């Protein structure tokens, strides 16, 4: 079964952007009002955040929408 690249890479995008913004998991989880354990699961274990939480993550980390779909788009896949 083929996995969706944009979804699979979501945790990696969040993690790398968090690190680039010089935030720890503890700091970001406090800003999002979620447990550090839950944020860790999103970043490393493929846990999918709710739409509301994803919006908060994108806003706090200032992630452009295009970044979420960049890998899929470059491979010529459908968005």
C-alpha cells in the first residue's frame, strides 16, 4: 500500500521547522497547549494532528502552505 508523501513527511517538516525556529519540543508543546509526548508522536511516529492543531502549528512556526506539499509537487504527483 502506497503512503501519501505529504502526510508521511508532515512530522519531519514540523520538526525541522521547529528546530530552525530554535524551539524545543517542550516550548512548542506549551505554546500549542499539548503534551510534549503528543508533539513527539506527531514529529516522529506519524501521529496526525487535528486540523485545528495543524493550523496552530503552521501559524506558530510560520510554515508556508507550499512547504507542506513541496515534495509531492516536485515529483509530479497530484496535490
